[in-house]
């Protein structure tokens, strides 16, 4: 399977406050509003122009700071399914996995990708294809990959608990830092 | 077969996952002793409901404190708190701390809701805090807390460990905050990514417990999974008081009961083996350290105070889980006693808990702060993450005792945050510019002498 989109490139240490500002953590409760504020204090153009399957490309320590899961959720709701970075902050990494967003650690690809490049992620082969060449990234451990395959931790647990056929309560976020 | 020594993290996660031995890099299913959430409990409850089960597995393991926006500043925040209280009542959560009791990490420490050698996972990045007592504390996301409520376990990767040794004594006016800023500045904000950061050396053991608490708290800004300080007699004595109260062991004054608690805590503590393997080791000589400041908008963008004196500030904020304790208020009062906060500058003081507020009142600190012109806030997180109670205006500069200074952190994108120790924040409030407390404090005496000479 392949995901193809344009690259949104950023530097090192992009933190969760600029991805999803703390002032919204208890006031923005409608999940449909989340995508409008994605990366708000980092790049005001992102939320306006991002297209489904575009790829966020970051430097080292991407997603550092707060544990707020909205940072991963707002990115997912903006249509992004993959983030390629030199390295990830650990809670953000887990939050991505738990929401079905693939965190790809590939410093070589990050160095090669320019803003707006069309890039493809070959999910089965663990390859990032860029105009400057192809780069292999290390696969996730099987137990972690299974969470992404299930679409996130909650859907995976519903399957495990045998509750996957129960109707989902209305999905509303809000509240959480 | 050669038996390798184990780090604290390896021992703690072996215990939490019920295994004899685990090694760095291994993935384990751990069962935390304590599961922390705060105002985000309502959002976690909504995720929990998606799992389609009715009851939380071990409600006695939950620890919930309302602290992020307290008392509620808006209807939305109030609704959120109401949902948390409904959850607490419905699931029979006993360890719930209401609005005003204080910041979760401080309250759980004061109440001995976590113990040495235990594992606490929390929906808060500063859950690293519990390393001050030799517990394994790590931040996780909300979905993961929902999963823990349902199943009682979560996968964790056993982290590699970093060893930091602090030798010698800190000079007067230099604090554990300065040490942390220096260390993070030297190695970088991602220096501890995924790692367990252990602190050793006589410079650590000589510190008061309140000074120690700053260190694992700040390690969240180093990318650490958890941090660890070896527990000692001071830690056991501190925790034995609330434990004795809660467990109702013996008479309240019984030394015997207290001693048995202390030896119990000691025997449950975990210590790294002398031949454990570390990813890196850093050594600092405490006597060479000086007051440090983190500049906007990064915690590792650090300079010595001496290089930043004179920068105009509008707001000084003393509080948070990092530096809102009695020792911090004491340091600020030593600077502020008999002085006035500069015109055009405001100072906000938010004790980290109601116990600290009570003790500060008893000691006369609150009077000193009010006389100097400071504002006292309700125990909680205050403006740290921009919810309320001290959000800066556009273009304003805040000097703060908090742990994080990212752009927009305090609620305003175009505002600047400098991070410093409590005494430096207080001195800057008096001067209206970033200032050295050793100079401001000296000023009192010199001023008096100057007046007499005139």
C-alpha cells in the first residue's frame, strides 16, 4: 500500500503547544473544529491548504512537550496519515500510533525532502520515495504496527474486548492537556 | 553466564510486569500501581465509553486531581469538571482531589499516593515527577489511560538509561532548577529521548526533598521517559507521615508504627546495580554552577543569568509543579521582604497545593508577598499552559518558574517566556527587569546604609 502527497517541512523540536495550543485544550470540544487549528502557532497556512494524504516532515524531537493527544488527533483529522521525522518525542509517538497515524523515523529522507515535494510512503516495503531518491526506514515492532493497522488503540481494544460491534457513542473530544 | 547489572528502569519495569528480569529495548505489558489523570479525566471517560464496557477495572488505582483550570474560568471548563465528578461518583474513585487542593504531582506526593519502586502512568507529560521518590513515572496519552482503566495494563518499552552525577554542593543562590537548565542546555531538549535518566552523587543526596522534586519534573523537557533519584531516609520519613494517617496504623503518634512503615518503604525501594549499563554518563561539579535562564521559546535555549540582566519584563510568575513549593516561596520572600514590585510589572504567586498555601500563611510569607504587591492565586496550574489566571498580552514578557516556555504556551502566541529559579523571578519582579537576587537582596542593606550616610 502506498500513501502519496505533498511534503510540509518543519525544523527540529516542533512542540505540541504550536501543534495544538493549550488554550484550546478545554474550550475546543467539537472534534470537527480540530483540523482548523492544526499547527496553528507553527504554520498558519497548513490548516488552510493541507490536502488528504499530505505528509508532515519534521526534524528531531518532533512533538515534544505536553502529552495532549489532540496534537496527534488534529493532524489525523487534517488528512495526514504519515509523519516523517528525524526523531519523535515519546508521548507524541505513542499518541500517533494510538490514533492510527504512522510515525516514520528516517533522518536521511528528512534531509532530502524539500517543502512541497511529492513523496510516497510504501507501507509494505518501509520505503519513503522522494524526488531525491528512495530511503528505507526501520519497521515498527509487530505489536505496535498492529495498533496502527487496527486504526488506533481504541478500535484495537474494542476488537480484543469483543465489543467491536457495539455502536460507538458520539465522538467528542475536548478537555485534556 | 555473566549476569549484567540492572538499571533502575529495568528493575522497576520487571516488577511492574511480573517478570524476574527485563532488559532495555524489551517491550513489556506493565501493570501500573497508580494511574493519573486531571481535568482531562472527562475526555478520557468519553474514550473509555467507546470501549463498550461499564466498569473501570481497578478504581482504587486511579488518582484524579482537578488542577488545570481551577476554579473553572468558563462554563465549558465547569461542564468539564462536572463530568469528572460524575465519573468519580459513578466508578467509586476514592482518590479524587477537588478544585483548590493543588497540582496533581504535588498533591499525590504530599498524600503518598505513589511510593518508591512503584510504577505510575499519567495523562500528563510531567508524570516524570515521581522520580523524586524513586518511583517510575511516565506520561502517556488519553487513549492509553482509557485502555488502562479497562484492562489494567499497557505496553511499555524498557528504556535505556542515562546517568547524571552531581558532585559537591551548590553555591548560595544556585538551585536545582539552575542545574536542570544548565544540563538541558548543554545536552539539548532531545538529549534524553526515550531514556530513563538517573541522578546520583552527593550533590543530589544533600538536597532538600523540595529541591529534588524539581529535577525529575524538568526531565520531561529533556525528552526523558522517566527520571530517578535514589530514595533515602528523608524520602521515607516524608512519605511515612501521610501513609500513617491514611493506613491508620497504630496510634497517630506511635513511633513504632512509623518505624515499621519506614522500613517497609525502604525494602520496597529499587536501586540500580553498580555495574548497570548506561547509554551515557554526565558529571557535574555543583560548585561551578551559576543561576541560569531559559530564553524564548525553548527550554534548551539557555544562558547564565549574568548575560541577561536588564531585559524588561511585565509579568513574574512564581508557581507550578516545578517551583511552587514552600522553599520556593521562602526564596522569593527573602528577596521581596520590605520591597515593592516595580511599577509596570505584576507578580503572580500560585502555591502548588493548599498545604503549601497553609504553611506559607503560617510562616507569614503570604503577608510578605501581598505587602510587596504580589497577587496570590488558587493552588493549581494557573497560567502555565495558558488556560487562565495570568495570560500575557501580545508583546509582553513573562519570567516564570515553570518548566516550559514554548511559543503560545501561556495562551498568547506573540509573547515571550523566560524560565528561572524562584529567587530570580522575585528579584526581576522588584527590578522590573531580569535581575540577580544576590544584588537585589544586597540592595536592602546598602540602601539603608546609603540613607544613613546621606
